[in-house]
C-alpha cells in the first residue's frame, strides 16, 4: 500500500514539474547594489571590475552581486593614495577637486593603466592622464598628463582652442582592435567625440596626432561617454554613446553606431554618417539637431502599474559593454536613476543580443543569469506591456501600453500589427506598419518575482521596442 501511494505521489509531482509554469520553480536571483557613476568594465582573473567618476569602483563575479570598493575622491582612497598630491597638476589645471569617468585597461606588460580625467565642469577646461598599478585594486602611480583642453591660446593640435570644434578631454575608453592595435576614444559635449591611436608599450598616445580623429559631435551638442566594442560575430565595431543630460531631468539615453574600422567612419541603422551629427552653429545643447541619429537602445521608462511599483529607469547612460569570447554573450553595463528616487543612482547590467541586421538589442530586464532558449508559440501568446523607446531626447518617462499577441499571429490592443517566431528564439514584429526584429527571451521580473516572457526588437530607423508579458 505504501509503495503504491509513493508511486502515485511521485507521478503527480513529476507531472506538475513538467506542466506548471517555469516561474513557479524559478530560483530567485540575488542582487547586491552599488553606486558607480559612469561605470567602465574590465574583467581580470575571473572578476569583473567597474571604475567610474569620483574614483568610485566596485567588483563582482557574476554581474549580479556587486561589492563596493571605493566611493569618492580622498587622500584615503586606496586606488590612488594621497590623490591630491599624486594628481596635483591635474586638479590645478582643471580647477576641480574631483575626478570624472575613469577607464582601466591591462596592457601587454600585465600592468593596469588607469586613464583618469578632471574637468572644471562649467567649461571644457580639462586634463587627462594615466596612472599605472601592478594590482587592479591599486595603488596607482601617476605617469603624467597627456591631453588638456579649455585653454586660452594654442591647443593640443597647434591651433587656438575652439570649444565648438575641439574636444573636452574627458570620458576615455582605451581598447584593442581585432588586429591588436591600441586606441582611445574620448570626449563629451563641446567639439565632439575623438579617437587616438595609442602606444601599447607606454599607454600614451602615439606622437603627432594632436587631439586625434573626430568621429562625431560639435557645437556643444550633448553627446558623451563613448565606448567602442568589437563583435567578432558581426565583424563590426560598435560605438556606444550617451545623448542628453545625465541628471534625472536630463533625458540621458544610450545610443549606438557601427563601423568596419575602429576609427570610423561610423553609421547608424539608416546609413547616416555620424561625422555629420552635431548641433547647429551658434547653439548650445541643441538636442533637436542630434536626436534623429544613432540607434537608440534605451531611455527613461517605467513598467509600473497601480499594482506593480518600482519597475523602470530614469536617465540610464554612460555605459560600457563586454563581450564574453567563451560564451559569445554580450552585456551592457551602465548607471541609472529611478522613478521617484531623485538623483540616487546604481549600476545595472543587461544582456544584449544581435538582431538579424547586426544591431545590438537590450534585454528589457536586468541580467539574472538568463540565456536564450528555444521558446514555444504557446508560451509567446498573451497580453504584454509595451515600451516604445523612440528617438527623442526628453525628460519624459516612457509609459507602457497594452497589446495582445494572439494565436493567429495578429497583434491587437492599443497598437495593431503582426508577430512571428522566425527561429528558436528570434522575433519579427510589425507594429503600426513598422517592422522590428529581435528575440523572445524568458527573464526574471524582480517586482513580480517570477520569470516572464519578454521580447526586445529594433526597427530599421533605430527605434527599440520592448514587450513584457503580463
């Protein structure tokens, strides 16, 4: 009798395991938050580090649970001990007592090179240099300044400094291209984004380049935080950028352009040359001139409903990105503010995928260990909350609308169209006459604490759309 009862119970449990929704049995991910503004990522010895503004840093082993290492510029900061003396020339030139977005690279000698910078803030009076350490967590010793901006008189390229044409020397990212050459892309507002070829033995720019080659921007257009990442699957270099202002009302948003060469030219999804993207002459912060250009991956949004609070970002930006050569996975790392939380900010990581046109698309929810898996048609149908990121630069927080993905592959609700599963996990979606492509992905919803079906798609104009199953 006992054996028979056991077999019946076991059979029922087995049936439930295969028939109940995955969310019932989902293991709840654990996140640990940190604050690092402008996080630039580097992996070394199996650990990920981010370095950012104000000499803040953090580390993680899984991109989910972070440990804060440092928070602010002080003489007690272990990254650069006695920093005000060590970088005295930098602070004096920039007329500042803090540091802006740092970037760390490991060169062939095994040492870690921190590209630091400081800026006055109300003008592009800035200095950039490099400090070196044997250990990634410091201490870093200064090797000197190699770029300055905002001067009265002759600039680094031998001509009178002009803030509408010359760069503000901040926001560096140093990277190796597929052929092993070392480059540094940098710049914020002012004259635009520039790139320099670097000496891989010294970590300094190769001589005779001045400020380097211009990639885009100018006339004080609000474009900053450049980061370049090569993807061997598409054979493109992707230039990530932040448009708008970084505060909670600044409309910060993440965009991308691509090129077959590390130093450009870069183009957006519509084929527009990014070198032509800049503000109108005689203007400051002319967002209308630049917002049509670049693929917009993410801006301010909220999935919040009356019953579901706290889901969304405000002014996400100044990202870095990481490609895992072993798994072929890509990740977007950025800081973001949040609805109703003012200027408070934290680091977030979202997984990225390449759509069939070779453009990155971003998973709607933060990374929780998910992977692309084959999805069934019956798991896709249902009601979705839809976010349309658009192309605007705005303080407005995008709100959701409701749509239904029906069994007959039509879309109904507040927008109409069609949907199709084109592979194990790939999606073609048409909304209001526009065609988008991307992926279906089951993800962890931290607010509802369950796994839900999502989709992330992009159209030919560079507009991202996210859907989250209700």
